[in-house]
C-alpha cells in the first residue's frame, strides 16, 4: 500500500513537470533550428552555461562581469525580500484583522487603503529615493508597501467571514471582544491570511526586481538591468530563472510553515 502511494506521488510530480519541461524542449529545438534569433532569445543550454558561470565563477563561459557574483546578488535580493515581506506581513495582518472586526479602524483606515491600493508601486520610487537615497532601505520600503495591500485585504476578508456561530458561542461564555479577536477571529481567518501572505510573498519577489533596477546598485534586479544595457539576454533570462526559482522555494517554505492551518482549510495547499 505504501509503495503504491510513493509511486502515485512520483507520477504526480512528473505530471507537474511535463509542461515546463516540454516548453524548454520546444525552446531548445526552436533555437537549434534557428527559428528564433539567439541574440534576443538565447537557447536554454546557453542560459544554463551562463548561470553556471555566474554561480561558480568559472570565467570560461564568457559571463564577463557576472562571473561568480550570483550568490552576492541573490543574498542581497533575498535579504530585501525577507525584511520587506516581514514588515508587510506583520502590519498587513494586524491592520487587516482590526479593520475586519472593529468599526473604528474600518472607518479610519479602509478608505485610505482603497485610495492607495490602485497606485502603481513605481509611482512611489521617486519618494523612496528622495527619503532613503540609493540604498537598500529604499528597496525594502517599496517591497513592504507593495506587499502590504494584498495581505491586509485577505486578513480583512478572513475576519469579516468569521462564522457567527463561533462568535456567538464565545460571547455567551463571557469572552471579551479583544479575546474574541485573538481566540476566535484570528484562527478562523488563518486560511485567508495564508493566502494573502502567499500573494504578498510573490509580489515581494516581483517588487525586489523593480526596486533594484532604480533604487539600489546591487541584487538580481540590478544585475538584470545592467545586463540589458550590455545586451546580455542570457544573463537577463538567468536572472529571471533565479527569481522564479527563489520565489517558488520561498512559497513552498511558507506552506510548510503553514501546515497546521490545514486543519481549518484542507485544500489550502
């Protein structure tokens, strides 16, 4: 029985990989057959070679100034994502629960959030650069701001949709409103909060690239933008693959940390 489960799990994983692998094979065949211009769309094997040189520091692959600098760039970007996301997660979850449960915070903050949410994050770049300068704090602030809204909105929705029967039962037992927020509303809202965190984390990886293009001089976003000026499409794609992989890994780590929440939402993963 256990062997059958293992085989089924392996089969499922292979099915998940079918489309990505198929697209890569088609991409490689198109490049080899010269159906695409490799100056603009380099073949996968060339991207892999560039990524190896970028990581390992072996200059034979012709990565130029990108030889051996991948870990430094990844470390800088990851630090900014984690700090910005943590700030957004704490602020967004707390404020979202308060807005969803108490009238006063909803009246005070909901209109402001609804007003600021549609503004593109790039519109805030000049202000962050003026305030923080060309420094990591500028990138972190943009990441935190951009991730905040989705986290707050999902936390609010989770609080609003708390089953009334649970709230009524807590009140009948004499539980105060503050304790109800922590003991009843928060657990009930957890699946929605986790969804918001996943969206916010994905946005954080998007925003780190945007912010590093203009607000700092290091990280994967800066490397991508620098490669654009030199026409290094292989480095650009390698940076894109790196960000996608890091985002995928961080999302899976978040889901592992949120595993206990499956008691409330079995289909969350």
